[in-house]
C-alpha cells in the first residue's frame, strides 16, 4: 500500500521505517527538512518539505490515490485538520490523526475522524503497570 | 449579544473594543502571557489567559452561552478547530473565522466554516479594483448568505455596450445592481444605458462567475480570468 505520513519525528520516522521494511511505499511531509535525517540518506521514500494542511504539499506527496494518511506532527490541531482534508477532499479511506489532548481526541472521534490518543493510552498502561505491582487494595 | 473572541492580536483586540463600545458582552482568550499582561489593564475581566483550542479553556470563557464565536488567532489550523468545536460541541449559533493564509480558504470551505475573513484576499481585491485595467474582480463573498458581489468590465465588443438595462437578460441567480462610470456608481435603473469602459456590479449566487464572464466578456476564457483574479496569485 501507499502511505503518507505527516511529521517526521520519532513516531513518523519510526512508522516509515516499519512500513518500508514490510514492503510498502511511503511519502513523508515535514516543514523542517532537517528532520528527514532521522531516516538517513538512502531511505527509500518520497520526502516533501511542506505543511500537512497545504493541499499542494499533500498533492506533491501523492495523496491522490494514497491508501492511507497518518497525521503525526507535533500539533494536535494540524493533525486533526490535515486528516479531515485527506478524508474529505482527497477521499483517502484510511486517515488517522495523532491527538495528544484526550478531550479533543474524543470529540473529533465522535465526528468520524480516526484519532489515536497517546496520552490516554499511556494513562491506561501506567495504571496497569501500577496495578500489576500487587499493592494493597483500595479501602485499606 | 455575548461574543467569545479567541486571539488577542490586533484583530481580536480591536474587535473586542468595538463590540464593547456597541454595548455587547465580550471575553477574549489569549495564550501568550506577555500579550495577556500587556492587555490586562485595559480588558480586565474580559481577558482570559489560556489556549483557546482547549475545551476547558473555552468552557471557562463561557462558550456554552455564547451567541457568537470569533476565531481570530494567527494560526489557521487553530481557527479551524475552534470553529468546528464551537458548532459541534456547544452548538454556537454563529461562528466567524479569520483566514491568515488565503491558500487555506479552501480548507475552511471544505469543513463548512462559511463565515470567513481573509485580509490578504480583501486587499488583493481592492488593489485590483484600483488597477486601470481589470476585467473581473470578486469584491465580496457572503457564503453563509449564498451571495457574491463581483465587478466586470464592459469592453467595446461587449454585447451589452450601448444597451439599456431593461433590454439585458441575465441568467437566473444574477442581478445587475449598479454601473460604475468615471469613479461614480449609478444604480442600475431600467432606463440606464451601459457604455463601453463602464464597469458593472453584479450580485450572484456562488458558482455563476463562469457563466457571467462568458456573457460579458465573450472573447475571454473564464479560466484565464479566474487565474488572474483569484487568490492563486498569492504565493509565499
């Protein structure tokens, strides 16, 4: 499949590496070209220096005909807006946004945008980790 | 009316001042502490420090009872999100958004944020209006009311030159409202004659520009004209 990733940080670059290893095609958009260095010089992907909410930059990344779009920039609002553009203008079937704020993640999920909330996931995992220590139960 | 304004830059501040002066109740949300401190002596309890894209900050501002929200920060993605949330979560009756980069206008349109203001686009329209030769200028767009105001040149070969208003038949959804001649506007009364080098002002439903250009400027290709006049001329 052909996947576009917006945001070449730890998450974006890590996903790109994994997808390429699995044999998929990848394009990455980031406003800072230095961030592409996370993937090294010979990484087989299309790199676009630009904005995730700019339609022209999305087109340059090949969004027309992409199978999936992942918005993983460091801005919640940028991610929610760009995922909506991918879904509604370019009809990408699978558009996902990373949203740190659990409240916005919940609100926009209910409006039909697929949001992944690392804050919520971390909270649950940390709670599990604490519970698994076998500490005394509530109520003394 | 109670208005929540997000962003206390020049636009937000002056909007707040005007609305207060007109007797309305306002609250302005600003996230930059320096700007907040600077404006606090003037705005006092009308100013709130916080990120206006956070749900709890908007609730603290009282968005649930707002009659209107103005999303006028310097970030278009923030203005989009504020507008969407205001409608979706609290059902705010009226939302107005500022478009900073005209290239993002399409995103506001796509997501149904229909009352937008873009200073750059307005400025371009005004400049074109002042240029000695302009064939077609979109002057004003009220998307929520589904109407646009455009200006068209009447060339020598225009089929309407030397014709009276009453003899001109325009398609449904287009209304010729005024003639501009020598810098003055004449209301388009039925007996008025259109002369070469006049400009006409038309009200129309959005999407009828092409049809209108075809009728008024038959020798021009609508695509060329739109390319010269739309916000596409602005690139960074």
